[in-house]
């Protein structure tokens, strides 16, 4: 019984509804419930209102289905889609910002390294130039001291030469005096000088 | 018609509001039809109204709408896969219609549309009709393979196929009777216990004291009936999804 009804109603069109309803009603006529007594018996099994219920169910459910399909569900679907898109977009933006931050970090590190290297170079240069300056100064002082040393040595030599010359004179005078006073020998100055220089050797 | 106020059957009575007679057929606009219209109108209005803000962060109402939408979508996707999603509007309509009709039945003096077998049977036939119709439309005669489980030895195949066919044919019956019987029985029980309160209270002081028990029972049953109303809508929708799966994937 249900099979035939099932296939009869499958069409779902309103033209088919009466025949289907008729079938249901007939079933109940043949069944145990006396159907013609309206209002009597158990209302859910009272076929009197079957056509009306089926018709109005078809109308209301049809309208409901149509409204949901064409208006409500695209609306909800749109909202959810929109949210999904927005979340994806935000995630993307966050990802982009993070990569930006990473880049900035890398740039900063690079900059820092460069600056450090530059500082190092500057320090090295300063040290080198200071060292060079010190070296130059040292050399200058060295030279100056050498000059002074040379001058001093020259003076010493001169003084020494002068002293030695005086020593010769003193030796000659001593010799002359000794010869004259002790030996009473009158020697000329030339003889004394040659004798002293010979003894000097 | 005179009625005993504690009559548990009276709530299922259908009354003509606008009598409409076409030929031999009585298509009167009844209280049943009124509550079908109310169900549709209130549900549609709710779904429309709560989504008016199209909020990125949903409001409370929008959350309810979105939850029911995604709940149904997941239900259908789990049962029938992505290919079954073309039936989403259909399943969502069925679920929302049955759910709201059931819940409307919980309001005092409201008519319960789903407490009439013809309504649930029509919905069940619609589901099975869609399954059969789509099955043949999509797979042709091969769709009949849904009755032939794979891996069954040849000699018991006729028996298995017979069982499969019988089980398929009983689907609209079980689907509709389950919902109808749950709503009917629940409402009758509720009314009977509530009726006890009324009739016992009429007996005097002792009766009033004694009526506390059925009153507590009525309160508990009301909570239970809310659960049943939601649960049966869910069951109806889940079974719809599983039957639709047969239409989409006939080889199981």
C-alpha cells in the first residue's frame, strides 16, 4: 500500500495530489475506521482533513524550501564565506607583516654588522695613524738626539784636541824647564817639540 | 462541540478556519494549515532577521542561525559526502520545518503539525521520492544496484535483495511513524498528567495536595518533550541524509 503511494506522490505535483489523496482515503474506507463520521474517532487517523493537510503542507513547505534556497541560504552562506575570506585575508596579512618584520630584522642585523665593521675599520685606522705618528715623532726625536749627540761628541773631540794640544805645550814647557834647570842644556823649541812628539808615540 | 477540558485527544482536533471546497475535495484552511504557515513564516523571519547585520562577528541570533546551518551542513556532508551537498537546501528545509513545528507544539494551545501521520508521511514520501527520483535520474537503472549489496554469495542473493527491498519500502513508514508517534504520544502523556492536576484539584484540599505529584510529572515531561521535539527533528534530518546517500552513492 505504501509502495504505490510512495510512487504516486513522487511526482510531487499538485495535479497528482488528488489521486494520491483519494488512494489514502480509500484505504481508510476499506480499513477499520469508519471514515465518514466526521469529528468522531481519533483525529490523526481521520481522513476528512487529509487533502487539506497535504495541500497546505505542499504549499507551505514548497514556499519554505523556495525561500530558504533562494534567499536565506545564500545569505547565510555569504556571511560564512565572507568570514572565511576575511580570516584567510587577515592570516595572509599577518603572514606578510611577519615576513616584513623578518626582513626588517635582517636589514637591521646587516646594518648593525656593517656599522660594527665600519667602527672596527675606523678604530684600526686611528690606531694605525696614531702608531705612525708616534713612530714619526720617535724618529724625529731620535734624529734630534743623534744630532745633539754628534755635536756633543764633536765638542768633546775638539775639547780633547785642545786639551791634548795644551798637554803638548805643557810637556814642552816641562821638558824645556827640566832641561834648563836640571841638565842646564839650552835646547831650541823645535828640538823639544820633536822630542816630545817622538816620546808621545 | 462540547469538550471535556482534560480530554487528551482534543488537542489534535482539526478545525476549519476558512472552508475551501474544490470539487469533491476539502482543501479548507484549518488550524493545522495555520500552524504550517506560522512555522514557515516564523522560521523564515527568524533566519532572515538574525542575518540582517551580516556580522563578521555574529550576534546571538545570528549565531543560532549559523549554528543550525553548519550543523545541518555537517550532518549531510558526513552522511552523503560532498556530492550530497546539492540536497543541502532540501535537508535544511526539512530539518528547520520539523524542528520548528515540533517546538511550536510545545506552546500551550498551539497545534502540533507533526502530530498528524499524514503530514509526517507526506514529508517522508517526499524524502523517499527525492531519493528514488534523483537515484534514477543520476544513475539510471544502475541505481537499482542499491538493493544488491556487494560481496554477497550468489545463492543467498535473492533473499538479501528481497530484504533490502522490503527495508527500503519500510523507510517512509518508519520515518513518518517515528516522528508522528513521538509527538502524539508525548503530547497525550503530557495532557493526561496535566489533566490529573485539574481533576484532582477539583476534589478538595486533599486532591490539591495530591495533585502536586502529577504537576511535578508534567514539569518533567515538558522538559523531556522539548528534548524529544529537537531530537526527533534531528533524527528525521539524519535519516533523510542517510537515505539521500543511497541516491548519491548507490554502491555500498
